[in-house]
């Protein structure tokens, strides 16, 4: 009887049921879309962070920012003007440690021994600026006549007269090439920036190549400079053989070239120095604890976690993320609350219209609980219908977002707050450099989101049922005897 | 048997107090038939509500077979209604979305039992009021007289001791009125019920062996030996 009565009543009040279900559906669909878009934002942010950190890194440790010295880090280039007609190419390159701040290699071991640290790997980030080009001598041109190399002027005016004219042409033509090099610990390749790239050609480093003159080149840089496996690349006079080409999983690669750490230290004249220590925590729930332990026990360091770095993300990704978590969340809550209220009021009003019906049932001996259950049952089915409709609309919305896949721009590290990751990033600007990445937004719908939607549908039904049930439970059976007006 | 002693029912609305029932004393024997008549607002429906355990008196007692309905808990009162009292209403009060058979079944739901047994008894009750062919019809598909017969079947399917009818012919035309009254009288005779009916219809009232006239909350009993 319960289900027969429920089914017939819902069919009779189709329009009201549809209004209640649609309201709930709208709220639930919004929750699904907002939460899936938020999840997509989070994934996009993770991708951006992974491109800096590499996979598996929970935090980076860098030297604490110090007051900049008096131009100590600025590269100087010296070129000589050679013989009169020598216009041969001159070349000079400078290898600079990114951020100009280094930690002793022993710090890696110290950090590795800290409580909660599963693994720690050091790396040295370098900036190489190469300037090459040539000088050209200018030509002296005498006024009113062709260029003359000698001092003799036009005759008749006295031999002591200086020739009148000007130097034309000549000057210098130099090309500046700046690229990044990352010195990686070839014995510990599970952590560090190279993990965010895949070797697409050749191979990665062998554990035995700790001091070998071999390099892995980023595919984008390889394409630009026409580099390939088997070719060589010269850095500061040292020739490295390219053994592999890597492609970043997302966004830009962490460096243009990867070489063994020892080689990088030699090039930068930074023996036993690293710029960044990549740390993996034993328990991902304990990251904050590990961070404070390292900060406490290893003085003079700055520890940057993924969460810290996420705070430096700006650009449209950040704006969209703020929108999703701010406006989207509150819009969902507002719509859901309104939908719950409307559902409750409509159910209550439906009970008011059925006073005689419920009064009759009570007069026939139906207990209040049974009548209330009937009302709650109907409201619950309405809620579930709304849930099904909402999930369908929400999934469709999430599918559309994923299909359209709008591109968001993420700008990292521009705040220059001394984050390790920010400092690690490429570009000759050092600590204040920022990096812009384009990330395609997706809207993945997780099982938990669906479960939340179902729970909301049930909650909506129960709230509406509570309104109606309360009203029904208060009905007097004597109401059944009221005359028709 | 019903025994009402000094039953008073007052309704207070703002500063106005209405004495719907004012010191009613009444006895109704088992198997008896009583017709209640009186002007609108005289207290007829209030008296019926007291007899049916749908409302409680402000003071006095309403005993059914020695049990004071005024003092029973809501749950016990609901059980008494479910087991012993059948109601027939002026507006039929059928559930519009349920078929005739399902409507009759609603009276058996509080008594428990299997659905198949409920269906069988409901079909039998409808057959007894001449609607054996209309089991699957919705109220909207039936005439007023047929709907009231469904309501009578619903009231009687649980074999109650008492049948209370509130203006059962009030919404029917003359031919249907006779049809319904015939069914009610037949059922009263066949089932040995205590049958109490409120009516405005003097023709029906004249056919009753006992008439209770209620004015301003006070009851006067008239015996009709000719009926």
C-alpha cells in the first residue's frame, strides 16, 4: 500500500514534484560542476607544481634569502679589440648559480636524516649566459672626398693641416644566448625536476655517470638549437655528449639541459654546493611537521612545501580557482538552501491541501507515524528524482567543461617571496623571476562527488519531508469531518 | 454500548467561548440505530466526533463498552478507531489516486495482515455493496452514489462494532440517496452494528427508531415506535 499510494500521489502531483525535483536538481548540479571544476583547478595546479618540483617531491629546501651583495652575482664579459682587420668571432660565457645562493652538499645528508624525511636529493641550478659576436673597425671618411687611409689631405693648403672627416661604419654585433642547466644527482633520480619529464629519445643518466660529460636536453630546447642524441653541446668550454631528450609532462621543462651534479658544480665553480634539496616525506600527512623539523634543525634554510608554492600561483588559473572556491561555493550553497526551502514549503503546502485525506486516514486508524512516513516517503522520492536529474545535469556540465577544456594561465613565483621552487625556476632574473604556464582545465567528477550529490538529494528529500511530516503529524482526525465549503 | 455522561465541549476563539456540547447525557445500546438532527452549528458533528474518538470532550465521559474514550492515549484511541469504528463521510473522503479496492484496503492497513488477504476482503466488501465489478475504478470514474458505496464498504470491511455516518446522503441526489440509505440499512441489519447517523434530511430522520435532536449543544431524544 505504501508504494502504491506513493507512486499514485507522485503521478497525480507531477508538476509540483517536478518543481521540487528541478530545484534540488539545479542545486545538486551546481555542486557537482563547482566541485568537479575545483578538482580540475586543483589538478591543474598540481600539474603546474609538478613541472617545478617533479613527481614525489613534498618540499624543497633552499638557502634562506640573504641581502644581495654589491653586484657580486652580475656577470662580466670582457672582449679585446684585436688587430686592425681582425673581425673574427669572439665568444664568452658565464655560468651563474641561479639565485646566487647555495647550500653545502652535506646539508642534503643532514636533511635526509631528519625525522619524517624519506628521501632527500640535492641539485644545482645554473644559468648560462653566452655572448658571442664580432667587432668591426669603422672607416674614416674625409669630407668631400673618398675615404683615405693616410693623413695627407688635398694639396696646396699646407702639409700641416689635419684632414676633416668622420669615422663611419664599424661597431660590434653580439648575440646573447641564455639557457638553464640543472645538475642532477644521477645516483638518486627518483626525486627532482627531471622526474616531471619523460625521456622521449635516447636514455637518462646512468648511476655510474656521476662525473661524466653527458647531458639530457629538453625537447623544446633541442628543437630550437637543433640538438639531438649523439650530438654535443659545449658549456663553458666543456663538451657534453647528449645521451637523451626529455619532454616535460606539462608546461615548460624545469631546465634546458640536465647534466651530472658534479659536472655542474665544476662548471659553476661551486664544489660541494647545491641550490635546492628536494625532500620526500615518509608520510604525506606529516608534511608540516617535517617542514618545521627541518627549519628547526637545519639553520639558514627556507623550506617550501607544495602548499606554499601553490600560494604563489597567480594568473587566470588562480582567478578561476578563487571563483570556483568563492563564488561557486557560495552560489551552490545559496541555490541548495533555496531549493531545500522551496521543497520544504511545497511539501508542507501539499500536505495542507490534503488535510481531509490525511484526516480521513487518521480517522480510519492510521497512526500519525504512518501518515508522516507516507509524506516523508513522497518527499524523499522527489529528492532522489532531483538527485538523479541533478547528477545527470552536473555530469553533462562537467563533460562540457572538459570537452571545451578552457586554457588557464598560471603565473608562478612572481611574488618573489623566496620560495625554493620559485627560485628554482628558469630565467636569468634569479629569485624574482616568474614563470607562466598554460594549463587546460578539466572537470573530473569523482565518486565522492557523486556520493555527496546523492547525500544532498536524500537530505533535500528529508528536509522537505520534515516540513510536510511535521505538518501532517499535527493534523487532527476531526479535520476529516469538516464540511465542504 | 455507548454511555455519555455530562459531556461538555467548549471552543474558545479569542474572547468568545462556544459551547458546542453542553452537558450531554446519552446511552446508545449495541445494535441500536440513532439519527442525530439539528440546525447547522448546533453540535451534531461535535457529538459524532466524540462518539468516534476523533476529539475529546472538555469535561464528562464518553464510554464505549465501558472504556472511557476521553481518557485513552492517542495511540490507544487510534487503535479503537482502527478496530471498532467505521466512518462514512458526507464528501465520501476517498483517496482520489487509489482504486475502489485500494481505498477499501486503507481501512485494513492499520490492522496489519498480508496484502493478498487485504485485497480479498476489500473485494468482498465491495461486492457486498454491489460494486464487485468496479474494483479497479478510481473514484473520479464513479458516480456519487457509487463513491459513497465504496466509502461504506471501507467503513464495514473491518467488521466494526459501530458505524458513524456524517450526512452520508448530503451530497447525493434523491435516487442516489435512496440507493445509499438502502445499503446502509441493509448493512446495519446484516452486521448487527450500532449505527449512528447525522442528517439534515427529515425524510430519513422519520425512518429512524430513535432521533436525537441537538440545539445549542443540548440533546433531546425522541423515540419513534412506528419506525
